[in-house]
C-alpha cells in the first residue's frame, strides 16, 4: 500500500476493532515500508548522486545518512514488534475471548516489551526530525529537478505515515493490550 493510502487510513477507528485485525493492519504498513518505500527512497538517493551537485541541497549527505539510520532502526523495531509483542497481544486477546488463562509470556509483564518499543519510537522520532532539519524542512530549491521533488515528496509521506502508525500503536494498540493484560491478571 503506498504511504499516501496509509495516512488516510489513520482516520479509521481502531478503538473497538479486534486487536488481531489492528495488528494485521500495522504489519501491512511494515511490509509496505520494507518492500516498497525504503527501496524506492534508496533508489531516489542513488539517482540524485548522478545529478549535478549545483542543484543538490547542502544537507543531502546528512539526509541520506539519517535515512539509513532510520531504516536500520526500523528493521530491528519492526522485527521486535512482529516476533515478540504482536503475537503475545493476539494470544492474549484469543484467550480473553475463550476465557482461558493461557501461558505467561516469556518476557513477563506486557509492560516490559512496550517500554522497550516506546523507546524505539522516541529514537525514530529523533531520526525523522534530523532528516527534516537536514532537508531544510523539505523546502525545495527553485531549480530542484524531478528526482529531488520525488525524493522529498516520498520522505514527507513516509514521515507522516510513520507518525500516524506510531500514534495508533502507542495510544490504541499498546494501551488496549495493557488494559487486557491487567484485566487478565485481576481475574
Ligand atoms: Fe509498527
Ligand atoms: Fe512501532
């Protein structure tokens, strides 16, 4: 799914939807970044290296470096979500539906991985801010060529999609998962 479509889906109300379908929605975002957006942005940076330096903004090297750091950070973060927290949330929800206790996760309290993942989100926000600074707020020089326009457009769409995605995780998914785990430990 292109990043522009991901942004419009933020409007969907996830406060009542099954957690399993919310997790599937978030994993689709991850897949789209891994398979489409990250490789496309990398290709646009590569193409820009072949253009005349005079039309490149001065922060392009820092911008590219920050993008690589964001991408590397995101690869680890998405794996941690997909392999650790998300399956635990789906299991907790299905046990809550059937009324069964279910095994205690190996990481102990649900709060433990959530605290770690929230730290990741703070790092990602910082990388996105560094990228925006390096690109001078994504203001295009007057003589910007098509590649630079496309790159800045793709980076701004990625930034918006990532903020929207993180907002859904922190304020809806993680909050609902914690409520579910507290209810379970009280029952
Ligand atoms: Fe995520
Ligand atoms: Fe996340």
